């Protein structure tokens, strides 16, 4: 219970930072200075109004100074990160393994939101995922099936994604998959291992079309315009990681790998 409480609180803080990242990073602004401010009047946000979720509720969804509406997306993102923290802590239990995979889940969520909003999976999200992931199987060899599982899975997934990228370019005459998608899956494979990474890619492929339809419904645009594939990849990876944290992964057997 204590792990779940701390994970939830840290998740709320991570969600608050994610809001800052999603607003400022695509605009090329500093993530640290100036402090949070109202985008309408420019007045700094008071500390008590900066408390995740509760600050927005206290303000009634409006700026304290100018009364301009504040999007409900901000508390929703914070709540989503917090709930994700509680769920992963409940699934994984206390221990270092849970906290490592919490970072994995939060990075997946941040990448999905960034890709949906901007059509970019930034290196600042995917590169740390790859770097941190390479050490996962050395830290938790029993979970991953051996100390070299992460590097080997990363190499296999890199070859797979690059091949899919080449095939997509050959079939459609343009880029069908961005480099950010490749880096995300390579990093995720480090946390998942080879069988789970394959399952994540399969789930993402199945979710691609429904999410494309949803994206066009929400954002509009032509069917030939680029669409984000990062959210589908993130959901697939999250499902595979959730199965892995259960202690006895069963989903890889769907692809013929058998139980780990």
C-alpha cells in the first residue's frame, strides 16, 4: 500500500512535468524558466494553484488573475500519470523492479501524448529509454530470462523495425514509419525481452487502424497526411510490460514462443 501511495504521488508530479514538457518543448522553450504562468495574461501561477489536479479544481478551471479558461487536459494528464503509478505499483509490488518499470510506463505515456500532439517522438524521450533499458536484464536477469536479454532484444527489434521501415518506403513511396517509432520500440524491447517485444509490436499493428480513424475524427486532415503511430506502439508495449510484471508471462505463447 505504501508503494502504491508513493507511486501515485510521484505520478501526479510526473504528470505535472509532462504538461510543462508538452507545452514548452515543441515550442523550443526552457522547461525550467520562467516558472509556470498563465498563457493568456502571463501572470505566474501561485504555488497553491500548482498542486496537481487540486490546483485546477480550486481555481474552477480558470486563471486566478484574468479568469481565462484553463484546459481540463492538464488535470486529466496529471491524474492519468498518477493512476498509472498506482496500477503499476499494485501489479509489481514493492522493490526496485517496480520503480524501474514505472519510469518505463511513464516514458511510454509521455511519448504517446507527444506523438499524438505533435507527430514527433522526440529523442529526449526515446534515447533515455534505450540507454536505461540496456541495463534492465543485467539488473533483473530472472525477470528477463538472462542477463543479455535486453541487448539481444534491442538488436533484434532494431533489425525488425528497420526492415519494416524499408518495406513501407518501398510499398508507399514515402516514409511509412518515423525514426522515433524505431527508437521507441528498440528501447521498449530492452524492458520487454524478445517474446514480449514481438507481442507488443503485434498489438500495436492491430491498434494502428482504429487509432488512425480516431485521430482523423479528432484532428481532421486528409487520409494521406501523416498520423502518429507512437500511441499504438506505447499501448502495445504497456500491455506486454503489464503481462511481464505479473511474474509468469503468458502472452508470448500466442506467437508460439511458449511460456517464459
